[in-house]
C-alpha cells in the first residue's frame, strides 16, 4: 500500500467511524438540522482537543504530522475498539510493523506441533491461513464440511476469493453475508497492519472488479484480529449444522491464523459430523 492509498484508506475509515457515533452518546444534543448521520468534523475536533482545520486535513487524507497522543484522543471520541485503534495507528503511520518483512512468496510450512493440533481437532473443522488469508493447511473435518481443498491449486486457495467464487460456500451458509463478514474483518486488520505490502490494494481492486457485491461488504466490514462468530450451515448431506468460529493467531515468522469451527454443544452437530466422516 503506497502513501497515497494509505492516506485515502485513513480518510475513508475516519469518515465511516464518525458517522456511527450518535451525538447524545458523547454528551452532545442530537439536534434536528443534521444533514448527515453521526458527528460533525468540528465536533470530533472539539472533543479530541484539536483544531477543526487540523482534523479536517487528517480526514481528507492530507499528509500531515500526527502523534500517538492525538490519535488516542480521536480513537476515544470515535469509540474505537482495540483492533480498530491498531488499524487507525497503522494507517496514520504512527504504529504497525511498517518495517517488517513482507510476506514471502510460496506456501509457508506448518510446524509439526501445529500439524498435530490440526489432527487432534478431529471433529472441529479447522483451517490454517496466512496474513493474506491464503489457506496453507486444514484437517479432514474441514474438507467434509466445506469441500476438498486439495483439489484447489495453492494459488487459488485464498479464503476471501473462495467465499465469493465457490458455490459450495454460498449454498452452505444460511446467512452468507454474516459468514463473509468474519473473514473480511480479519482481512481488514491485515490490510491496516501491513501498510507497505502493495499486494493488498491490488487484491482489493481485483475483487471489486470481479465481484460487484464485494465493494459494499468491504465498506461495511469491521476490524477484528480475532472475531468470534456463531454460524448456521445447511450441509447437503448432514442438514442443519451449528458452529462457533474462533480465530486464533499463531505467533511466529509466518504470521499464521488458526480458524476453528467448534460444533455447538447443545446441538447434534458433532454427531452429524462424525457420521459424515464415517461415510
């Protein structure tokens, strides 16, 4: 992501977050003459203790100097979560591993210990992905619930691309947009974290051109490094299945992520999965 793209992403993020804040939640009158939802620029500036001109320039994506203390104040006014704060700091050039090495090309190797974890999670469909959401590992349960990833070439095993292109995913999820939102929240966190990797901007442009609905969902997406989502699937063979998705970061040089779909305890999902895997 070059500097111009980073600043434009910062501008879009600040505008979107400002629109979400109701005036009364920060002690301001709601009024009746507001033309747009949320706070006005001058209100954010006042609450954050900066000049309206300076904040306007920041929101317009101008290349101005920012400090961590000012970003903290803005983040507090906009009621950002911890993940959203990290995203803001990275886009503002005040935080984030800008000097970190970029993702190495090719498929990262999964350590023997992580491979063992995959095997032990026998009845929990599990997928390992890298910082570009490229799938680098999975267990048999994942292949039974989703589809055989072995048949997909490595260069096409991108989770974001697959949920938009594979009919299996679209038929499986009862609420497909809810299903997609978890992946996009993770992807947005990476997008802000690795600001020097031009691959992200190229990928977003490609997805927007190929899949018209992608742009709308991307603009609506949250920022979360580890979202927890309850999902309902309608499996072609097993019927209704309920999973709780837990996303865990695997610390290490490859920056891998472990996405675990745990069968809901009070459902018969695990029994259905056992039967499915025995067929």
